């Protein structure tokens, strides 16, 4: 049986990147009138969400 040992770093980085992703999504939603701001918010949300998933896999 494989043992799982989640580290504190993995959980902390995942939470940090989720907060960044939520901030990007909020920026995207509130800045919908300005296409550049909405696009940057989308880029931040997708990038931070990807990093949150990666941090969970790397440090798990």
C-alpha cells in the first residue's frame, strides 16, 4: 500500500495560488468593460489555477 504524506508547503502554495486565481477572476468580472483588464484578469486566473493544481501534485 502506498503511503501519502502531504507537506505543509504543498497545502500553503495551493491556497496561495487559489487566492491569486480568485483575484484574477474577480478582476476579470469587474473589468469586463475594459477588454485589456478582463484579458489580464483571465490570464492571471488561468495561470494561478494551473499553478495551484501543479503545487498540489508536486508537494503531495
